[in-house]
C-alpha cells in the first residue's frame, strides 16, 4: 500500500470522528438519566371516628369509637383529635349521639351532645318514645336508690272506699320494665353515687303509656318499684301485655281415698269408706261418670227351706201359664 492511500484513509477517519463530535454537540449530548424522588411524608392527625354504626340516643363508650389517622389539612376544628383529648375514655365521657353515625365517620360537636348541655335529655330518648315526669318521694321511689337508667315497675294505689268512713285501698302494677331517664335534674349517674332523693322522676314511655301515666297520676298515688339489675327486656310494657307470673308449686300434704260401694241385687248394701272419704259423694261421682249399663234381672230369693238346710235339693220353679 502506498503512502498516498494511507494518508487519505487517515484524513477520512479524522473527518468522520470530527463529524460525529459535531453532531453530538448540536444535539446537546442526550438526555441524562434521572431518578424519581420519594414524596415527602404526609402530616396526619389522630381523629376520633365511630368504629360501628351508631343510632341517635346511644351513649358513647371506648368500645364504640377509635382513633384514625387523617391528613392534617383535612382535619376540621369540629373534630375530636388525640392531640386535644389523649385519653379516649375521657374523650367520650358523658357524650350522647344526636344524629346517626356510620363506621369511620369522624365524630363532631354537631353530631353529639355532652352532659349538662341543652338538648341532652332529648338526645337520650329513643326515637318514637316520650319523656314524662312522675311525682315521687323517698317512700315511693325505693328510698331514693333509683338512679338514671334504672328499670322500674309503676304501681298505682287508689282509694276504693268512695269517701266512706272505712278506707279501702287497691294497688296494681300498670307498667313494667320502664326506663328512668332522670331524677329531678340529674340525668346521669355520678361517680360513686348511690342514691338520689328527688321530687320528680322522668320516665321513658310510648305516647300511649305516657297518657296512661298522666291519667293514673290524677286517680291515685304512683310508686316506682326498682327491678333487679339485668331483669329487663329493654322495652316498657303494660301490665295487660306482660306475661303472667308462674304459679307457685303446691305441696299436697295428704291423699284422699275414695270409698267402695257394694251393690247386691241392685240395692246398695253399705260402703267401705277410706279415711276422709264419703261413700255418698263417691257413689254420686261414680254413677255420674260410669257409662249406663242395662241392669241384669234380679235373681229370685232363695227358698227358706234350702236356706235352713243347705244339703236339701233346690226345687225348680214351676212355669205358670196364662189364665184359661
């Protein structure tokens, strides 16, 4: 290979490299590889929400709510946050639900009512029920040991003498299993509170039962009988619709023995009576209960001679024909 050809190839190679560098510089050297940066962590706040569906009138407790993380920018001033109320038990103490809550819904001041606030008693009443006050004393309210949310029976006592000299009182239970909403102005039981002596007890009743209470209060004295804890079906019922109590078992101390009556030839010949039994009464009962059976013809009386001498032969009866 001559020197001229080698020189031409070298110049061409240099020109090609120069052209490549020129094109690269014109295109900006390509797009550099970039790595996506992680977004900054969102700032959240713990908000009190309902852990299940809650109906109006329900008293909140720690088991009905929970803390849930919400973006701080979406937290309203009406929310109950953990930063304000760290203890969840204290956060729901004395709170009654005013409007329905669904699972995961934040609890706001507009959906609840706190103890002592206006409308607190109205929020504790179940939908469709009414609150009515009943005048009571320590004697007619179990000595003052009836507290809010207790269950009682309502007893009406009336004077049946009609204004006569001799008094005749009658007492009857008109309502059973009634919930006590408040005693005087106390609508919730305080800590270590054992009794409340007041002049008025507020009861939760249906409209018809409230009318019955108002009428009964004008005809006699109403008393409240405290029911045992747990002895409740959750709804007040009238005395007529309540199931009757079971009768107490009666022990039988002695057994009466019936007498035995002997009949011979169709005629009673006496009775062998047991202690405490009457043959006449047994005979009447037996004849009343026994089915009617045609009586057999009575046997003819025995011959006196054969009675005196049993070894004698019994004579056959003589057949008598019709008169000629």
